[in-house]
C-alpha cells in the first residue's frame, strides 16, 4: 500500500470514488474504474478510481463525499491505498448472465458488495439486466428479499402487531397513505409508514407528506413518534432500510426495467418489521398492470413471497383507469387529503379505496367489519385528530388548514375543444404535464382536474388547471399540451379516438414507484 495526503472534493456521487493522478495510479498498478482499498485510522473502504490530469498533485488523493463520510476524513489526513481484491460476486454475476440461478449465499454476496460499493455501476447493471431478461423466480426473490434486509438497518417497534400498505403505483393523485395512516392509527393499529419520493410520478407519498410536516426522520425519532401516536409518515431514504434497493432503483430507472419489484417492496416491509401487509395493485389500460388476470398473478406472487418471509400478506386490486380524486402534485394532493380528513370535501373513490384497504388490514388483525370501522373513523373526525397528532409529533403545524397550503401562482386552464362526455384520461400524459410544471421538486406545482370520467363537458369548458411556481415551467407545460392529449371528449357513440396520418413515434411511459 502507498500513503497519500487527503483532499476532500465536495462531490457527492452516491458511491465511493477516489481520484488519483496518472503517475500515482501507475505506481499502484491501477487504471480508471479500477478498485482500490482505502484505509485510515477510522476504518477502510473499497472505492472506484478516477484519474485526474491537472487538478491534483502526486501524493494526493481526492475523495468524494461518500468516502469522506464513511472514513470521517478531513483535508491533509493520511490514508493508505492499495489494489482491492477481486470481488467474488463478479463470478456470480457472470453465472447469472449465463442463465444459472443463484443460491442465497451467492445473492447475499452480490447484495453486500452492492451496498459496500465494491461493484461498479456497469457490473450492477449487468446483474439487474440478467434478472430482467431471464426472470426472477420465487426462490431468488426470497433470497434477494432476505439479503437486502440483512445488509441494512431494521426498524424495531415494540407495539405489535405492525400493519402496513404498499401500492405498486401507476395512478396519479392517489392520496391513500395520507388518509390510511391516521385511520389505522386512530383504530389502535401500529403503522410506521415509510415511503419514497417520486421517481417517475408527479408526487411520492413522502413529497405529499412533507407539505404538512418534516419527513426526514431518523430511526430513533420514528420510534418515538410511533410510540406516542401509533403511526408516522416519513421518507424511507434516510433510514437505510434495505439500502441495496435504492441502488438497484438507480440502475432500473434509466433502463426502464423493474425486475426487482417483489423483493424491493417486501425487503422494505421486512426491514420495518411489518406483520400484516396489504399490497395495492391498481389495474387499468393506462397503469402498470393492464388486466385483472395480470393483477391476480402478481398478487399470487406477493402473497407467497410474504409467506416465505413471515409477513401475512393480502392484495387489493383497485381501479386505475383515471386519477384518484382531483389533485395531482404534492401541495395540491396534501390539500385535498386534508380537506377529506376535515370532511370539507367528499371524494368517493378515494374514500372507498382507503376504507377497503384499511378494512382489510383491520380484519387481518382480528377486527370485524373493517370497512365500516374505517368509514366511521373518517366521518367522526377521529382520523383528522390523529393526523394532527402525527403532524405535531413530526414537527409540523398541527393547526394547518387547506388555506395555509400554497400552490403555484402561475395557472393555465386546459379547455375542451368540443362538447361531449369525458371518455378517457391519459394518466401518464397527466403526470408528464404536472412534472413539466415543476412537480414534484416544486411542491406548489401540479394539476387540478375539474372533470372525471363520464361527466358532461361543454365546448370551451375547463378540463383541468395547471399550477406552477415558475413562469418558464408553466410555459414548458403549455408546450407539452401541444404534443400530449391528456383527455378525450366525445359524444356517446362516437368511435374515432384519433386519426394517424404519418408513422407515429411511440412514447413508452415507464412507471417505477416504491
């Protein structure tokens, strides 16, 4: 090993990277993208090498923030650097590429190396691609689930049993978690809900909840909130629960593949010590799952995988033909959820979905008439009271009202070009428009629908309003409307949807939600 003086670079790439001069790399016998072992008095880590030609002097090693944090390094510290041993997991990845199924020990070694930064992105991508091309059977899904749990932290909640819900996504405007958590917590269930931020949607549950309260809580903070209120709504990214999943998602997203759907979801729930789980599978022509048959096959796998990892699992197959409710985007959805909790607004499909999922979970823990219990908790105001307790415990304003929630100052009404009935809504197109307006990064941005399927529309009547916090983002959303047809309005009996005059360029929408 050679000794180097540390220079922190202030770059966070999400993976351990160090930078060497060409001369120092040659002395070590490494090239760009090679692996080295970096050792300090505070520990050691495997990192990927980048080569600098001008920014560093010989004898100095530049470290990215991931390396700096793990080894607690400061400028001018000394570290020893040597060639890292060849990861045995690479041979297992090669075997998987050749079509050989892997056993638990092999999968665990791959997942461990992913979490510890011992594998390059191209090597992880090869593994993920092999899973996509050849499929993941339930034995491998079980191994992946357990390995992803064992290489991360575990949430320890004393109040049992722990219940949870997860949706595979694909339907905009779904505020189920914001309503379900206070309903179940008010019913005496324990529900430590950790959720993702948006990946391809206009708003993840964590994005919506953050409008009302802080969501970047640590494990100890979550435990305190749950002990006091029975529930929480937090971002899972800071908890290190099954951290390999977050790395796999970064690979899956640009490739538009999702072979790790089952182990990804179930590992997060196992790490949260969930006892009873309902998986929501939205189904429809414009969702991830197109048919009831597909949904049933997926439900079968979820239930069996749950049995293997000791989580009692049921599934709800719900309608995904149109957005849930009227609001799409973090602030608009948080506002609508609060209006429902305060009984100011009735959104039948959203209330029905929440009560069916809550009812299923209540019955799984031994309560009778779960749907009716959930409805009564919503109608009585107990769910609102519980939500305000959770908001308070997480550091938000417990007296928040819908009027306090700011939405984008720039607005544009998309009007119907003809009269008729609203026959279809393109969920993916609606999400594209909301994201063009700035959602989810700009929480004030989004889309507010004025019509739902089957409703009568007059010529020139507004179908939806776009909200944006920035004028240039609003202009991007308006231009997108010239390319994307979000709503279809026609008289009953009209058959023509559109006329294709030239070869169309297919626009594949990829839905990836966690």
